[in-house]
C-alpha cells in the first residue's frame, strides 16, 4: 500500500463527497473500490470517513437542507499550515471566500475559496486528522487536476497562494499543462481547458481514483447503477475514463494503458 506520508503544504491532502444519497453512495463505492465507511459523526452533519484497507481515502457528507440546489460532487482540499493566512492570500490574489476558516474540533481547520478563474478549492490545516492515508493505488485517490479557461491566472494563483513549485509541462496552443512538483514529487496538475470546456461549465477541480483496469472499473460502475461519461482512453499518463455515481457525482479513473495492463489468464 502506497502510504500518503509527509504531504507538503499546498498539495492535495483530502477529498470528500457531498451527496444526496449517503447510504447508496457508501454501497456504490464499497462495491466499486472496496471502501469501508466509519460511523457517521452526527455533530458534523453525519460526516463519514472512508477507508481502503484501514487507510483513509476520503470523506462523505450528506447534503444538508441549507446546501440549496448545489449538485452532488467531489471536493478537493489542499494542505495549509495556516488557513487564516491562506484565505487572506486568496482574497488578495483575486479569489473569493465561500467558507471562511472554521475549526473542526481538534481535527483541523477547513476553509473553501474560489480561485480567480472560478474554480472552488478547499483547504485543510491538519490537527489530529492529517488527511489521506494512502494514494496512487487501485481504489485510492491517484491524481488531482484543475480545468480552467485562464491558465496563466490559475498558475499564478496557486503559486502565490498555496506556494506551489510550478513546473510547466507544455505551453503550446494545443496543450498547456502545469504541475505542482515534478517526477516522483508531482502532486497535482492545471490544464488549459479553454478549447474544450463546454459553455456553462465552470472551471473546476477533479479527483482521479486509481484503477487496476480502467475499462473493467467503468463497466462495474455501470453495473452498480452509475453512468459511464467517457470510455477508457489511452494517454501518455495512463488510461483515463470518467464516470458518475448513483446521484450524478462525477469522478475520474486512471490506470495502466492497455498495452501495460496485466492480461487475464
């Protein structure tokens, strides 16, 4: 198991699902990825931590009446040593504040902001809850990525606000991509999606879960009542697919390309 140790400041440290169907979601992800759910914590609105083999992989929050018409979906949180300071920096660099810093008992401090390109991003100042316990293996979070229409503004924001060590992978009109870190230290990516993000779809972050076999995992998601939004496709970064769970929350998959995948038999 690939343990998530020493997550640096600014790197994704947590992801959680807001869902209108908590029990169905628990069953769906259990059967798809092998996750187990800890007991719901009522004083936190029924929030539940999710585990893979005893290691934390994310959380689940039942949608509250005050949430309004927000669609079900996954949120990503970046690590910070000081949530108050980071929220202030976000505002200074063109971001907005959705949820101001809020202590969650001794577990840590959370906040949610928007970047200047309109994407919502959470932050987590760890207390006793350090975040992910495992990363980059089948069934665990494997990659985190921002789709944005303003690549330059996004890169500048995450560099200045979250202290990203930015590496430009490509900077051509056909493909603009930057990462936080490089090589074995790479943590997340920013994609210039201005050429293909549909009108009306805002800039947004996505979580990719690892898959031993992307196509088989997509097929299993459909069997469990989910929806395949994009079939598996080989890329230089692995075979990628997109699915939605029972209530429409979107997630992505990344696994070995077909030529690299283990063959049955």
